[in-house]
């Protein structure tokens, strides 16, 4: 696992054309970014594929495969939130998750 | 081993924070996480800097492990409690090292750092220094470590448990989905391996499922502990250390090894059989 899994930062050095990127930000009801939340990437069968904590600015990123995914967000004092997203090769799917 | 002797919960850790015989150790994939806040008194082990040989692809040898623990102030008589991010992947990996080098008094914090954070328990940036010790490690216990030749010979003979995600097992992904896709030369899995993702053994908050749920999980996947030895693998051996912990430490299955070379080694070997797709494939 070489690399720190933080999202929303520079994509410098990443060949975006080869990747199917899902990234975004977790915000609270009043639109403040939520750091230290956990975003889980679930595949089309609901199986866990990956998980990252959100950055200081509430951001996250996954390098997925083309297809349909679910993002499940866990945060302190909050119920889990599920959100569907579709990833495509060479594109960055941007998601805003409100908890 | 069993749940009672291998696992502690967060309340237990909070009530033992000032116990001088207990050393908390944080091990993360994101090695900067500790510096942004850790459980009071916990020392850090960096899975890459501290646990890998700097030159060869192998983990630290007996002398290197002794030097590491001595420098961190961990004594032979201390009880070590490990925890970390990513649902304890790397804490489980370190747990396996401690057992491999004969440190029996080692425990894992159920749920690790994530559960601790989701509970809004206290983390501190306070630096931790412990007096150095003269730690003595035992010779590595290779009954819990598998090498590649044994894995190739195990095809169709032993239980092989691939604990990666279904997409990695099938060869659709080469690495976990939060990292750019860089990994072995080939995608797929070792023929005859069952796919039981590590995550099926854990709840969303990172705690382990109950023994009954775990037994059912592996039984339904066709893993036959009664008649066969078992080898678990993933990509680099840390998620399979999590499953090794479940099988060997929680469920008390005696003949379970972790193949730490895992897919980054196997998937780059010349001439070995590889299966792709969702089925285990033939020997």
C-alpha cells in the first residue's frame, strides 16, 4: 500500500486517462466539510471494495473500475449514508455526500 | 487463542491507559495518521519503514525486530495492544509479526482506530517517549508463514483463501480501489482459492463479527478446516493477516498460514497457473 489515501488533492502524476476515478466531499447539513468521516466503496453486489477517511477538507478519492458503485459514509454521531455513483474510464466522477 | 485472549475493546483500553505493563502500539497504512492524533501513550510502528527490510523484499529479521522493539521501549514482559486504521489491516499484520517472533502477550483493539474515532474517543498529539529496552525475539515461527513454493504445491490440496475484493479476485482490478492501479504483472487468483473478502469478517465499524457468524462465513465458502491446512493471501499480506487473525486467533484453527508474498509475488511469477473470473478454477 504505497500512498496516503487522501482525496480531492492534486492528480499530478496520475494518468487519469487509464483510471476510473470517484472523488468528492462529505459535508454536514449546513454544508461544512466533514473531516475524519469514513467513506466505503461497495461494488455492484454491495461487497466492500475500499475505504478511506476524509481529509481535513472533507475530501476523498477512489481509483475504481468502470461501473456502478455505492459509497457508504460513516461519521461520528451520524447514521450511515449510502449514495450511488457510476465510474467511467478516463473520467472523474465528482460526488457531494451530505450527512 | 480465542476472542478472550486475543482481542480487547475500547472500554478495556481506556481503563488500562495508565497500566505500566501495557504498551499501546499504533500501526497504520496512512503512516501520518499517528502524528495527527493517537491514543494517549501509544507508540508508533511504521509498517513500511520499521517492518520491511530496506533492501530485499522481505520483512525485518529477528535482529531487526529486536532492535525495533528495544528502540520503541517495548520489553519482553510487556503486554502489547495493537490498533490502527483501515479496519486494523496493518495492526493485524504487526500482530502476526509479534506472534511470528514469539511475543505471546499481544492483543488487538477491536475496531481499531476507526471505531475509536467513530465513538469520538480522545486522541492526542502529545509525543510519547519510552525508555529503551533490550528486547529478545525468538526465531521466527514459520508454522504461520507461507512461502511461494508451498503455495503452488497447495493448489487443489490445501484450503487457499483469497481475501481480496471480488474484483481483484476476478482480475478486474489489480489493487485496492483507493490506490492507482499498479501491482502484479497479471490479474486473477491462485486456482482453487476461495474468495472470502476480509471485509466479510468485519462489521462496518471495523469490529470483528461474532464467532458464530465467522464460522458460518467460512463454512459457506467451502473452507474445510477439518481435513485441510489453510493458507490465506491478499495483495501484500496485510489483509490476509487480518483473516489469519480471524482463523488462527479468534476461531482457534491451528493450521493456518499467511502468505505475505501474496498476489504481488504470485501474479508476477513465471509459469505458475492463474485463474481469472469469479470461479475458483481447476487444479
